[in-house]
């Protein structure tokens, strides 16, 4: 099944059942930076990885937090500068892979600050990057962008141009994920696929990736939610996540993501929930045809989303009253502007009100 992703030109996709068995042949002979989060240290994954690669040449950064902060990454990068790092390995979810992309950018341009890199149109990565995703959602293992945040002023930034050279897909790393960490990333992947269809940059190739991802998610997400030990379904969700990542690598995301960022910034709503709870509402308001969606596909997606009762999920982070009255941040035009319908004519309040209903 992974063959459907094999023609993706930019990232070497390696599918396996045990990352430790393939990693030694993928790493370089020089110094390596391993970027991960504390959980993988606690679970022993990091020590297994160090055992297989040799501890003397691997530096570990395990302080990645969700929605990584710009100032934190800039400070941390000082520890690796001048250490002759030739390769970065990212083991974790989207935030870990995004942080690793930022470090690759900073290591590629040792005389640049992160602010300078973020204001560069496209960064040319000179450090080999291996991404090992441990959630199935962001597609960061195949995309050329990373998101970093500055929460004190409520801003998010994108770094462009750092794409992993290798993505190792070992779905056994996702087998023990709890329900929300399975559901929200899958919703993110679904949103990526849909957003790349109702997108001004949509191409034949991006549509192919997106439709493949949507089919896999609609068929396999309910199976995993019913039976978390359905490992074949988990494998399919991981493939879907990469396929959706390939789709947005071509198109970028659109209106549902533009609406999501203020929600994450102001109310801490997890990204996958924040970028998916408006999808049904957007389809209801504009209709499948205007959105470049096949009507059968639209109703399949809507059926899945309805069954998940996302308006209720939102309530566990922010009450609808507060959300509707206090969501004030304007839409990011770099995302909203990719929507197939002119976003300046959109009424976000209406989209939210229909989503709530
Ligand atoms: Zn997303």
C-alpha cells in the first residue's frame, strides 16, 4: 500500500516494523543530534536508539514542548552550534519534527538568528534530516514547513524549505497512543486532505494524495477508535497522514487552518481539533460543488465528523459563548488566501455558529 507514496519525489519513505532495525543503515558516520520529547526517554526508546547508534556521537535534545516557542528553540540551538552535527533525527510528533527542522535551518545558517531565518522566503537545508513520526497526523515527516510560536504576543511563524530527507514509518510507535492522541492527529490529517482539495493550488497530484488519505482515514479511524489494538488500521492511518502531508506540501492549507490558529493560541484547543471542527460547517454553508469536492466524498467525510461530535469536544477546552465572543484574531491571509472562495467575503462567525449547531 505504501507504494502509492513511493513516487513522492522529495523524501525517501522507509516503511518498517521496527525502526531500530533500519536506523543503523540510514545514519551518517558523523555527529548526530537526536530531537525528541521526554516521554520517549521515559519509555526507554531513546536509550534503545542510543544503544544501536553509539552514545559517543549522538547529542540528545529532549525538551520539545507542544507548539514549540521561538525563543526556546533559539536558546537551545546554542548548545549544538559548533559541534559538527551532520545529521538530525526527529523522533516524535509534529512539534518534535518541527523543532528538528528549525535546528536544521539554524545549523545550516550558523550566522543567522531564528528571526532572520523566519523572514527568509525559503531556507536551503544543508543538514540531513531523518523524521520518525510517532503520531499519525501532521505529515511533518514529508512537508517542507515548520510552525513555531511566540505565545506572549499571540503569533505563529512558518519556516519554509526544510524537508526531511528520510521519513521512517514504523506504525508500531503509534500502537499505544491514547484515544485523544489518536483522534486529534487523525483529524489534522483529514483536514490537510480536505484543505488541499478546496484550495487554489490544487493539482492532479495533490488531489490523488488527498483522496487516498481521506479514504484511508474514513475507513480506518472508526476501526481504531473502536479497537485501539487494530494495528493494521493504525498502519493505514500513518500512511494517510503522510499522504495528506504530501498533498499540502503542494497546496498548503486553507480556511480551516486559518480559523484554527487563534483557537490554539487563545484557548489552547489542540491543533487537530481546532482545524477540523469547522469542516462540516464549511461544507454545509458553501456546498460540495463550490468547494471542488465530490458529493459522495463530502458526505462520507461529514458522516465521520458528525459521529465524532466535535462541537462537544471543543467545549472541553473553551465554552462556545467565550469562543464566539472573544475570538478576535484576524485570519492569517497566507492560509485563508489559499481557500477556493475569496476569504475576505467570508463570515467566520457564521462558520462558527453553524459548527456549534
Ligand atoms: Zn494541520
